[in-house]
């Protein structure tokens, strides 16, 4: 936290950030206040991808060096947070929550949520998914050149299917390819379609790609993770930081930037600069 920021009010979007100087990540030094301020600055770009979508967050009450956990069920009276009951496989209904406004986003940071994951459907049409995500998760020893090659192969298949796709960094080892799609009206069809694309890649290039989730099966390969295109599964939201060393951002980028930007290259500071420029995902919901 910059020295002058320590003297600023700890109220952001009407939410009082308690213990704002608490260190959440130490390399680089990032405080709770820094994270709240980051989400305030990227909120306009981030909200269209998270608002009214069931959410789970990574919470780190004592920073990332201590225990962090996924939070899926939460009850609050904050006006920026909504609650929805969803039938479970057991037949009962469980309470899930979603963010409605920037206030809700900042409130979540106040509650020590620093990484955000969302469903592929909106609460208004919960059973009609509209955002498909492919996570290219490589073997840890795979060169970056091969990972980028995999992204291009996936894009070519989607292009052949006349599907417009968008690219973002994962903030980790790989890239995410995101497809807005509304023609598949059920989760079953949505899941099957995503799986078939992954299988097509595995079949065409068996030495390069796998649909097997087991890490020992992806040696020298990229796991095409299509499984997140399942009801109740989530994927990390665009503009979310990753609650891990470096706090890198899962950042929307242009396709022309694929060979220029590494999957874990975008910092919070760089992300704030980028949201002031033209949106690389402009027209995503058109």
C-alpha cells in the first residue's frame, strides 16, 4: 500500500473496509485495501460477467499463507448481494448467492473474498447456460509455445463452427477461451457440445491434447478442461485476481495479444491500466 493511501478513508462504495492494511499477499506486498480498490476500479468492466450469476469465492481471512477456502453458500442483507434457492441432487433446496452491484463486489472483499468464480448461466435463466469456457491446463513442463499452439488449434475449431470466441489469461499456467452461446437451451446439450469439441481436439491431435482430468495422463499434453460447462460448476471470472502468489489477473485480452502476453503476466496494476483502454471483448453480449 502506498504511503498516502494509508491516510485515505477506508470506506469504498459505502462499504467500510476493516483492517485495510492487513497483508493478504506478501510477494508483491498487497493489502486488503489494495484489493478493494482494485475491484472498485475494474468493476465497470467486470460486472457484466458476474452480476446475477451464482458465485463461489476464494476466501482468505488471514491472507494466502494461511487457510483459504471456497465459499458457495452465504446469507447477508447487503443490498448488493442477492440470494437464490437451487434444488440439489438430494431433492432439497440450497441457498446460493450472487452479486448485483459494485457494492456487492466490494462487500465480498470486506468479507475476505479475493477470487471470484461464476456459473455459466444467469439467475434469470438458470437452466439456460450462455457462457462456455474452455480452460487449457498444460503439463507443468510444457513450453509456452505449445500452450499457445493449443489455444490456436481450439480457436480454429470454433471458427469452423462459426462460433465467435474470446481469449483471457488464467492468471495461472494456461489460457481460457470463452464462447458466448445461446442456441443450446439445456445444460445437458451445453455440456455435450463442450465435451465433443474437447474430444475432437483429442482425436485429431492425440499426442498434444487430452480430456482426461488425471494429471499423470497429461504428461507432455494439454488438458482441455470442458467440465466446467456443467450445471453448478464454475470458472474464474474475467478481471478476477487469483488468490495466490503474485495476485495475477484472469484478464481479457485481444487475440492478437496471444503471442505477446503470458498466462500469468497481468498484474493488478497492469489490469487497472488496461481497463482504461478499448475493451478487447467489446460486443461480447451482442
